[in-house]
């Protein structure tokens, strides 16, 4: 800890404004607290700084997921499967903890913040601010990142993706691009989760395009490739927030770029004879 630079809230606010954040913006945040530095007052000061910059008319959202999510249950050891099937607590948006181990501790801080809203899906979002309730409402149960998703609403709101020291490969917005891009035979993931419905635990079957392994086989991490090409084309803003490399992307702009990239590259590489709207087979998960 002694080797980390000391970062105060006033510096975070100054750096965020220099990056391009401004009052009234709707922002989806990806952040690595340790890469930002040793933050005076603790990690949640990052949230405080973003909210102070975007103001009362702005909104902050993050992917929360679920700390105890039983994804890949079918591949677990039999005794663990049996234990979860018997007694895994149901996902409850009001109480289930965010997956701070794989997302960020900030996701749990945002989820538990006063006046925070959370979407209903286990792979859901939390938001605070003017558009928070609208963004998180009615996330689709099936194909959760497609039409009507919080990610689509982020684009509709002319919002931004802000990355503070987190991997570019983890920009969740591109899962919306995967859902919308017209690519044949997208890989599909099916799984089940316990959901709280009418006060009872109910195991629900879910289906979506594969957000873990990609919608097609590809030789590299195409999320990172897409974003580097987006930046190389003169889009987005780069800077430093604390000690972290920082980026701000217009959500609608990045989404449109990613859709074009996927359709161009994936359709060149695959047989385009069938274009089913729901893709086809395979079982298959990334933030």
C-alpha cells in the first residue's frame, strides 16, 4: 500500500472532468480501485467523485451480477450441485450481494447506496441518479443484454462508458453489440438460476448469447481488439484518473462501431447461409 500514490477526492474530481465527465451525463463505470491508487477515505470515494461530477441530473450505473451466482452448475462436482439445488438462496435484487470478487467492490457499494435501484436479473445492474429507475427497470429475463436491456438504455440516453484502470476486454457494453449484430449461428448459453418469485425460490431457465466465450470462435479477445481499433480511429477520450489509465467512450458510438466490426469480421469468416434471429446451438460466460 505504501507504494501506491495517495489519491484524494479533489484529485479524482479534477481528473474525471479532464477526462470528459460532466454534469448531467449517464455513466457506466468500470474501475480497478487498486490501479487508481490509495484513496483517501476508502474505495467508495470513487463513487462519490463520479456522482459529484455528474450532479443531480446525472446517473451512475455498474454491472453487479451476484456474489453466489451458480453459473455453470451442470459442470460442478455432484455434491456441490446437490447442495446448491437443495439450499442455494434465491436471487433477491433487494438483498443479494453484488459479485465484488469478479466485478469490483464498488459494485456492492453502489448497490447498497441510498436511493440505489437494481435490475431484476441475476446478471443485473445497479444505478443511482436521475435515470436509475428507468435504466434498471424490466431487464429482459431472456437475452438479457439485448432489446430493452440497461445497456440499450445507456445508448438511448446518450450515455458514456468510463474505464478507470480496468481491462478494456471487460467493457460490458459490447455484450449488447453481440446481441444486436447480425451474425449467423451465434453461440448460445443456457443455464438455470434460483429466483425469488412471490416469496418463493423458483429455479428459472435462462437463454442468451454466450457472454463468456464469445458468440463465435475467434483467435483473440475481440472486445479488446474492437476498442483499440475504435480508439485508433480517433474515437473516445483517454487520460489518467489517479494513477490509472482512463477512458471515456460514447456508448451509442462504441456500440455502433462494435456492431459494424462484428458483422464485417465474423460474417467474412463464417458461412452466412442461415441468419436465425436467435442463433443456434452450443452451451456455454465474462463480465
